[in-house]
C-alpha cells in the first residue's frame, strides 16, 4: 500500500463509519506528515464520510484475470475483428491493449463485459485468459 500514496486518492477522515475497511483511508496511513499536498478526499463534501460514501473502496482481494493474448486463437477471423472492435469501443483503446498484454489486471466486472461481448457475437467456445491474480479493486 505504501506505493499507492503518491498516485492514489487517499482519505484522512478518521470519523467515517467505513474507514477501517476502506483502501483510501488505509493508504492515507502511509502519507508522509512532512508533505503539504496529497490528492485526497474533500472532508467537507456532504456525500462522503457516511455509510454510502461514493469514494469507499473495500479492502477485499478479488480474483482478477491477467492478459488475453490467445483469446481469439480458435475464433474465425471475421468474429475476432468484430469482437476486438467492440471491446476497444467499450474499454477504450489503451486499456484494451494493456489488458490484452497483461499490463493491467482485468476486474470481475470487466471479465463479465468481455464474456458478454464475445457470447453476443456467437462464440460458444471457451474464453481463456492468460493468468489470474488476486488484488484489491483499487
């Protein structure tokens, strides 16, 4: 978690009812007190520091897939091209290629999206990702 302090939105709201299980608050514990500026949650915003905080990130590790370089291996070319175009449109060009190469982990939500797009295009075969890792949903 120490490596997230410089580039992750952190939280310093100690009286939040969710803080003990919030990744943003946990990362904030590693903040250097000698620094004057961090990217952080506004404690004066009425939407935060309550049971429905939109910035809350639960400290539960989930199984995420890593890479899908060979996902199109058995598919016909016309199907592959169509699926690739749709995934790029839904995920974004850069994120799509980062996920495909395994540079960015694929969340359970994104895995479902990928499967929905593939199945909607008629592929009935297996959907094989390159690997799997456990991590937090930052």
